[in-house]
C-alpha cells in the first residue's frame, strides 16, 4: 500500500513545480513536487476518513510544499467542529506561504458552519505574530463571513491590523474588495473615512474597480476615492 507521500510523488510534475516556485518565492523550490490542486482535491477525497489520512495529519512538519497543501485540503473534510479546529491549530504554525494558507482557509467549511466556536479562534489568529497565521484569519473571514454572516465588526477587526506586512496587507485588500462587491453601501465608509492603510486602501479600490460584479457608477465612486 502506498504512503500518502508516495501518492504525491506519483503526481509530481517538474514543469508545474517550476511555475509554482515563481508564484511562491519564499518556498524552497526543492520542496515543490508540482502536484496540481485539482489532483490534490481528488486524492483528498480518496483518502478522507482512512487510517492513512489520520496518520498523515499527525506527521508534522512535512517535507514537501505539496504535502502541506494536501494537509490543508484534508482538514476541510473533518466534520466535527472541535476536532477540525484542533487539527487546524496544530497545522497553522507550519503554513509558510500564501497559497497553502488560502487553500486551507477557503476549504475549511467548518469555520463558517460553527461561528460561535470559530470566530474567537479567528480573532486570536488575527492577533498572532506569525504572518501566515494572521493572513489565515483574514482569509477565513473573507471566505466564510462576508455573505449572510456579514457584520461590519469583522471589517473593524481588519482595519485594526498593523500595516506593513505584504501578505497580510494584500489579504486585507482582497477582503475589502469582496466586501465592496457584496455589501457596497456598508463597506464604502471605510474608504471615505480612510480607515485603511494607504497601500491597502488603494489596492482594495483597484480590485473593486476590476470586478465584473460592481457597476460602472460605483466604479466611478471608487476611482475618486484613490489616494
């Protein structure tokens, strides 16, 4: 029987590894196998609930970037809220790049299903000193709390983050651009009042203007708010 890592080695793609290395410059290219995300999602569906998956989730730290991505995807298949959050807490210190961070955060449906349990943890992650733990908290909010669970209190939490860390700043800009798409009138005051770091403010406006889901009249408003 193949180990999980052997499954990944069978999916390795040197060309895709070289391409991915350019997108994640902070990751050692020697740690990249080049497994494609759709392949990892299929593998995760095959492995979920198996003893092999359970063992793999305890084997931290992993050697390969692709192992971390698979780990993050597998976490999204854990249904019991407490178990999923505890497993996630063990994994967060090992996230070392934006892609693994975002794949994991967006796939953790339990974060949205159990706000009473998840939100206090998200707020703790936002207060972390680890860049990708903070980014994880930001992406978790934008992925799971900007639809029917929207509350400007979440945006207030994001405006309180210190600026200057690129991968956190870009996640905050992304979150505010999504909020503009989904809740324009409630989000606009954060820009008219200039409550965001200048770089984040302008990047969020740019993303909003590029969105096909914001009409031209509103894009004109956003253009005028650039500074």
